[in-house]
C-alpha cells in the first residue's frame, strides 16, 4: 500500500510510520522507529498493525472509523487493561 492511499487524517497521524515493506529502525540503536505490518480497510473502518522498535519491540493494532466527509478519524481501538487481542479485533471489525 502506498502512503497516498491513506485517508488524510490517518496520513497525518501516522506520518512517521513506515509503510509495509519500507525500512525503519526496529532496533535499540539510535532513535526507535515504527512500521506498519499491514494496513487494511473496509468501507469507513481502517485496521492498522504497527511494530515499534526500541529496546523492546512492541506490536499494536489500532482501529479507526473515518468520518463521512473523510476529514477526521475516530479511534475505535478497544482496550482491556491496556492490552488487546488483534485476531478477534480484526475479525469483529471486518464483519461490521
């Protein structure tokens, strides 16, 4: 996916995140970076899996709903004690 395919609000929010296949600093030397593992959308919902580098590599999944006019995005990412399980999350939002 090309960065230009992202809706404007998500392009701005994730401007420092490498697109799938792009290089980023995933290690703990220098400034940590971040990269998308995948970006997927269905209608107004966008699901993004992100790897963040550093001393400890972290992974997260975020879900956004784009407004009807495409000018804003609402974060719908459910959390439970700060952790989410991405497989049921992706399945839930893929079916809506």
